[in-house]
C-alpha cells in the first residue's frame, strides 16, 4: 500500500472518502500487470468496504486533480496522416482519399495525446521531483570523459547560443536556468499479437509510441518506467505516411516552452518560467526515416548521414544497402 498512500499524501485534504478511495483505485490500475478486468473484480468483491466508482469516473477525477488531460485529434482511418496544422481543415486524406468523417458527421478515427506542458508542470509541483530536475551542475566534471549527455561538445556549445523561435531571437541563452529541461523524444512502432488457442502470432496491425525522456534526471533513473512519459499512441492499422502530422501538437508546445511557460517550483516555493528543449530524437531506422521523411533502409540512398547508394537485389526485388565500401 506504499504507492497508494503516496497518492493520498499528494492530494487535497478536502476530498471525500469516496474520492480518496477512487484515487487508490486509480493508483492500482496504473500498476504494471493490473488489468482493467482485475480492477472490476476488486471493485465488485469489496463493494461493501470501498466506494470505488467506474473506471470512467476514476479517470475523470484523476484528470481533474492532476490537471493533465487527453487531447483528441482526427486522423485517417488507414493511419496515413492526422488532420492537424496545415491539414486541419481537410475533408479527406491526402494519401488514400478516405473521407475524414462518417455520414453522421463524426470522425472515422481519432488519436489521443497528453500535453507535455501539463506533465512537466506537474513534475515541478512535486517538491521531491522539482529538486531532482534542477540541474545547476551541467558542466563536465572530468575532461575527456563523457559521463552524461551534458558532457558532450554539442551541449556545451549550445549553452553559448541564444534561443530563436521562428527566426526571432529571444535573447535568452540556452540552459541559463538550472531548471531548464532537456528532452529526448523516442519513436518506435510495434506490431500487435493475437492468441489463437495455444499459439501466439504477430499480426500486420501496428501502432506507434511517442515517448519523452527527461534528461535532467539522473542517468540511472531517467529511463525507469515511472519516469518515462508516453505522450501519444498513434493508432494502426498501418504505419503513418506523414508522421510529422501526428506530432504537430508537440511542435506547438515546444515553441511555447522555448519562450517560457509560467509554472510553480514546489521546492523553491516560487513561480518561474519553465523552458524545455528537444535536443535528441532517437529511434530505429524505420522510425528515423519517418520523422525525416526519407525512404528508409530500402531506399536507393538509405543512409541519413551520407549519400552512399545501395544496390538492387533482383532476387528480393528491393534495394540492398552496401555492406562494404566500393572500390574506387
């Protein structure tokens, strides 16, 4: 019950007993391996002791208390693109010509994402996490030794430059405040599995995860499950043809965070301008190819760093990257 008690220690004192029980229930449901079905069984078994509401009510309460809400965006039924940014007013997909809405006017498919600004604000509203995020020590401790990302030449050079947003110089130097956040965005696609009897097989249905890693945290804990933020799940059934359209909301939030968003520092008990910057984007070859609008590892020029060309494999009917340097 340590996790559940931790939730109760962070909420207001004027909650009703039913609301406090629902926060315990929400904490249980976020525990790895604790499914929605198990929650409903616990809810039914202890209905005489606990005032656990439905999952919808529990989610709504947690959303209201945390200030973190899901945003919904229309997308193509075949996952080609999202109707966002310059494509927000389109009536059909640019790639497959599938109409955006059904006959009743409702969207054929939507995808959900969480506000990164709300998540980062929430971290600074916790005194313990706020202290962990404050990095006034982002200087190389030992020359010629890379102990962290901040020891690299790229980051050290960036600290001497001023932030520019849409070509406008803000006059603020990168990471002048130890509370400025460095982010790594990770992208990865995955296939779903289906179980028929005793056999489990991979399906062609796939989805994509958009994950944020807060580099301000200690390297030993920044990639732990509790510290990784899942920002969005791009639904299948296919891989997106325009991945950037699904990330348009993230671009808008990063522009705001580059200028600064008013937030509360619970450790120092003061308001400050929260700034954050995406310094790294990581993923496997297909993910990076999508984000850079490249053909990928089967293209004529498969490498994203040079212009080396692959060779056509007539047996496989595809382009195969060279494994050795060509003889000049």
